[in-house]
């Protein structure tokens, strides 16, 4: 093979390799704490930052101790509606579930099933009436009533021009007493991002 | 290094390469164009005949990908919406929006391709009208699946999206998204954000007024009534004069909002001009210039009537897609033509160069013919568009007492003949809420 032909062969191999690399699907396992921002939209990192802040703030807020001191038992919380008032379709369940988990695992706050969860549970209880043994059957009307409801909202302010956007997120969570509507705890997390979209692709 | 200063062998190789590229592109691009137009016509026919399963299958068979990927998502989203699969339709619209955001960045390769070969080399990113209407249909998807908060997210998102779309062409006042703003107002009212609703109704009214010179129609009367109601209520709150009986009446009644996708939106045809080159030795034998032209399709329904027992409401035109698309193409045509002229000059220059260097040698003569042919066949207009958009959108709103209602809708043509009647049994109307119902009639059978 002449030197010229070898050069052509090498060039063809490099081009073919480049094409093949472009076609292959690549999957890389990464740590859940690793920050990977792709589009600038709400992502797992935002959710994690919100849940970390809310967990820290809610468990040290003093409302649990005040309740304990007065009633000598753990307060019971039910998860209410977290309204998405932002410009993005955001799944609020991720950080709400984190907070719920922290409440339960702390042993200081009891959590009862939310309105969307209890339908299935009640259905199961009805089913037990017909199908479960007397010894294992669970009665109706023995649910634990909640003391507080967790409600909240996500708001955004977006300023955009040409290829640049500044996105501001504010997540507010509040625990409201079901007895008298008092707000016993409010948590807030603010996030701000400056996003510069590529001019060329 | 300019081509004329290249060593002869390298220059020759480069010319052959350019001609080869043109031929290959012509071979690759042209069959694609033909398949697309034929395939989409089949999808449109099946949709018009209400064979949505068939249309979805035909659309999938088209295998629209690469530069045409957006068209796949937009058309699929429309078909799924017409089929009533609102979640799947929304997923397609969301993919389309992400793709548009991605395509917002300039591709040097595609831009070069559009000047060297034709405009179909560029990835289709949708016209401004199409991009605005994605929000309307996605919002309707959410409204018709009872996801009010999600619809409100879309409404909020539209503010930014429309601003960025209009920023590219600030003089285009008809890009107001008047219909979307009107929908946004209704959505905001549904989620209890009356201030936002009032602002969007105001913007919708201003938008309809701004585009009235193009569409020949003004703002819908129902929109004006909404705006007046909210402004009066704001005034009453400020002056502590609450019209209790009026509020009570609103609380006891709900409203059916009926939306019709009327006819198919415009399609684009190719206008191609071939000019014989007077100087055959210096350029292509025939110079070609191709630009798109708009072909409006008949809109079957002139008006419709929404009936529930003795009560009825007449439709109003809320979006004249045909008129807006025509104006939009007229505005884009100078730039499209400029690119076509640039292509013609470039292809002529390549041909001239090839011919100047070819002698009587048979191989060079063949190369010269190939260059001529490829220059002609590669010149194509970009006739891609979101072809399943409706020609226009009609809306009727009927206030009804809370409860279950049987609805009947009569579609009339321009002569006043009934084209079709649709029945909707047991539509649940909730006091103080709106229920959204939609249908489509694409051709008069």
C-alpha cells in the first residue's frame, strides 16, 4: 500500500470512528448529589436544596417542642396541597416526600396518609370487612386525625431576553393548625439561576 | 485560499467534490421532499375522514426525523389531541417545545446548507404562529383533562415564550397570541387569579385589535364581556359596592366552552422559476429560484350553534390561522427570496468555475452536465409546515345551571346549510366553573 493510500485509509477510519461514537448511547452512573444542570429548568438539585433546607428548618423550628410541652405527645401532620404557581411543570412530590420521610424518621412528628393516599387504604379496609379474619380485620373509624396540615407553593419570576434568562424560584411551605388555622411554622427556600443558552449548536 | 489560486490538481478535485456533494444531496433531499408531501397528504385525508388511528399510523410510517423531527411531534400531538388522548398529546407538545428551544441556537452547518443547497437543509423550528399555538393546544389539553394548575403553568410560561418569539420581529403586531391570551384569562379565572385574568383579557383584546386589519374581525364579544365583568368587579371591590345578586347568579351557574378546529390550515406549495442562462459557457444552463407560496384550503364551518335544551350560544371566530399564516409568510418572503437568490448566484458560480476549467474532455463535459442538473434539482422551496393546524378556531360559550346537560352542536356552512350535528350526552356543569369541550370538522362531506 502506498503512503498516499495509507493516509486515505487512516482518514476514512477516523471519520468512521467519529460517526460511530456519535451514534452510540452512553450511560454513566453518577452520584445523586452530583450537580448536573442541562437546560436550566427545575431539576433534582433544586429539589434536593429545597428539601435539605425545609427539613433542617422544620425540625429545629420550635413548633414540635412547643406541642410536646403542652400536649406531651408528637404532633400529627397531614400533607396538603403544594401549589405550583410557577412557569414550569414542577413535580413537588420529590421534596415533599423528603420532608415527610424526615418527619417520620425523626420520631418527633407523626404523619398520616394524605387525602390522595387514604382512598386506597379505606378501600382496603372495606375489603377486609368482607375477606379478612376477625383477628386481623381493621375497623373503620380508627384513623388518627391530623393536628397540622402542610401546605405551600412554588413561585417563579423569570426575566428573559434573547439567549439569557434569570430564573428566580421561591418555595414556601407552611404548617397550619387544623384546630384554629394558626400557622405554626413557615419555611422558605429561594433559588436563583442565570442561564445563558448557546448561540450555536 | 481562493479557489482560483489553488494548484490545478487540488482545484479540480475540489470542483469534483462540490459537484459530487450537490448530486448526492439532490439524490438524498429530493426523495425526502416527495415522501413528506405525499405522506402528509395521506395523514390529512385520514384525519379529515376521522380515521385518527389510520392517520397516526401513516404519520409514524413517514418516519419524520432529523430536520423534520418537529413536524412529527406537532402533527402527532394534534392527532392525539383530536383523539382525546390529552396526556399523550401534551407529552408530544412538550417534546416539541424542548426541540424548539434547542433549535433556537444557530447551526452553522444548516445555515450553510440552506445557502448552498436549499432551505430544507435547516431543521424545521416552526413559524412564530405555530410556536404560539402550541401553548393554546397544550393549555386546552390540560383544561380538558381537568388539570387546572397545569394549565395555569402553561399560561404563565406563555408570557416569556411570546416575548422571546416577538423579540425576533417586534414589528409583527399580529404575533400577539390574542387567542392564547384569551384562553389564559379563562385559565387564570378558573384557578382564582382574577388579576392575572384581567391582565391577559386586556392583552387579548389589544391583540385582537392589532390583528384586525389582517383577519378582518375584531375581538370576540364574550372576551369583551369577560373583561368588563372583571373590571366592574374590581371597581366594586374598590368602592365596597359588591353586586351580591350578580355574584350569586354567577355562583349558581357554570359555563360550557366549546371549541371547534375548523378546516385544515394552509399548506405551502413550491413556486419555482427556471430562467435560461444567456451565457451558457459561464454558469448553469438553467438558473432556478424556488420560494414557497401559501395555499389556503376551504374552511367548511362558517358558524356553529351550541344548544342545551332551550338555551343556545352562537360561535365566534377566535383565531384566524389562515389569515395570520398568510401575513407571516408575506413577512418572511423577502428573506427567503434573498437566500434563494444567493443560492442561485452561488450555484451559477460553481458551474461557471467547472465549465471554465473543462475543455473538450469527455469527463469534464460529464462533470459540467452533472453540475447543471444538480443545480436545478437541488433548488427546492421549503414547503414544510404544521399541516394539521386548523384553518381557523371557533368558540361558543354557554352559561348553564349546575348539573348534567345534553348538548347538541349544529355546524353551518356559508350558505346556512347544516353540515353536521354532534351530540354530547350528560356534560357535567359545575357552578362557578367552566367545562371545555372540543371537536373538529376538517372538510365538508
